[in-house]
C-alpha cells in the first residue's frame, strides 16, 4: 500500500468526499484530513438551528463512511500550510504529511466585510456548533422574555434579525417566524410569542438575488405572510449585544444571525497564487493551482467560471461535480489514458424554502413555486442524504412538522459560554 500513489485530500465536505468516492478501486492510497470528525450536510444546517431536526440526522463520522476502504486513512487535524517544493502539508502541531497529488477542498467560512467584531453577537451558520449556538440563542430569547418584566427589554428579546437574504437567510427567517407565530403560542403564559418580530435585512435591492425576479417577489410575499419584516436596499452598519443598526436606524434586537457573506479558506495564500475578492483560489480550467500540476483546488475554495464567465456557485452540486472531475483526472494520469477536457459545470437549478409549506425552484426555463415546489425540494434533499436511517429520520421529522406544526428538536442542551455571558446586557440574567 505504501508504494501506491499518495493522494492527500484536505477537507471532508461534498467535494472531498466525492473525490475519495471517485477514486475507489484506483491504484492509490488516500489520506483524508479534516478539522472535524464528521461530514456535514450543510444544506439542512439551518433546520438544526431552527429546531426542525437533530444534529445526528445530517452529520456522519468520516471514519465510519470509509470503514470498508483500507486504502483510505482518515486524520483529524487542521492543515496550516502547504510546502509545494517538499510536496507536503503541515498540520497544526508541526506534523508534515507528504503527498504525490494534493486536493484542497477546505470550503469557506463567514465574511463580515471587515467587521469581524460582529461575529460574537451575530453568529453565522457553517458548522454544527454554529447551528446549536443559534438554536440555543433563539430558544433562550423566548425563555428570558417569559421572565422579563420590562416591556422594552421583552420586546428586544422577542425581536430576531437575520442579516442577508440569500437562501440560508430566507430559510432561517421563515422557520423562526413560523415557530414564533404558530408553534410556540400555546406553550407560554406570560408572553404572546405571536408578538415576536422577525426582520430579514438585505443590502441589495431584492431577496434571493440568484433567482429570477418573479420568484424573488413570490418569496418576499410568502415571508411577509408568515410575519417576516423584509427590509431591502439598506445595509447593516453595526451589530451589538443590544441590537442592530440598519443604515442609520437602530433596532433593539437581542438575537442576530449572520447570513450575508462567505470568505474562502486561506488555500490561495498557502500556494502563493491569485485569489478573488472572497479569497477563493483562482484555478485553471482543469481545477489545477497555476504553477502546480500536482495540486488541485475544488469546492468553495476555488474560483471557477462557466457559461461565459459566470462564477460557479458555492453549492453542494458544484463541489460534487468538481470532486468527481478531479478523480477522473487522477485516474487518467495514473493509467496513461486520455484526461478529460476542461471542467464543465452543469447547473442543476436553484432551490430555496420559505417556511415549511412553500418553496421556489428555478431550473432556468422551468420554474416552480408553492407547496409542490416544497415537496420536490424535500425529495431532492432526502435523496442526497447519506444512509437509509438518515433519510427516514429526516423524512419523518418533516412529515410530523408538516402535519402538526410542532418542531422536534427544541432542547436547550448547552450552557452559554463565558463570552456569551459577557455579551448579555446586565439587565438580563439567563435562566
């Protein structure tokens, strides 16, 4: 096994796993490195944050996934740099891992546009830890409001602000509004959760800018029907523990969620190659890092274009297509066969949900909205989940929520961190 061509894959997301799957049966040994021990189905992460499903339903231990692949070694570690001359990656702690071919699929994190100080009070949504933090803050806001005697503080506690109106922001705002207005009213005695405000803020002229204008308008109407206040055309200028400033208007809001932008991992800086404004490595048409024919960059870490120069979106299908493509390139090199042509991204459509009974689908010429779109959206996501158990669990959770309106994962299972306690205004004490 040690004599085989060694492929090191950094990142166990959609692109990294698709690449490893595509190398099954090839004369290689693979080392898969990730900072976490699990693969996460990020498209449903917002449903963990909003209490619809449990964490175990969308995450799977990477070691378990490759238990029957003896040529695959999984390492729990964080890559901090690449020595291209020595053909090695460096882990935090100093350990070096040699490679023959390196594939970087390290994804992206939140981008606060130069205001990283906003992160503690306005967490983004990229990891299970992010999701459980947001879930805890949302649920604690209702619990604290039930205890609060001051009407102004209670109103601030019952005001939830989602910043950024892409699919994640729209999905979060819709579910929080449904939870406040339809799920929780009968469970509280001192407050009326139907008085909660959910504000969705978008700096651009309309929500869901990647969708056609008619679908964007439909989504806005559906959100407003759920009770969401949609504010477009004005950016957020400040975020604090007390609230959010939209343009020049301050809104007292004790729960903020960031869904406005992403920043790629530092892969481009590791390799010393050009990057775009989001920090993504600008790669060649075959997804190689320029000047490094043994290094590929895929997924949210790579800046790739299609269809006349449009950027390939940072979504799961794109990462999976890139992972499958690079696996074919590596196979062709090892066998001496003809390599595939340039990478060609095939856009399979855009989907977004608005609450638990409506969605929009944009497949180009074919567009759909409403309840039927929601069912198609659900079937598509269940199909891509890993394992029969996960598909059944998520399908059952959705079916129960659809029929009853009740959310199945409303447990507050973590205490606040010291940092979160320090951010709480003095007038509020967490239960």
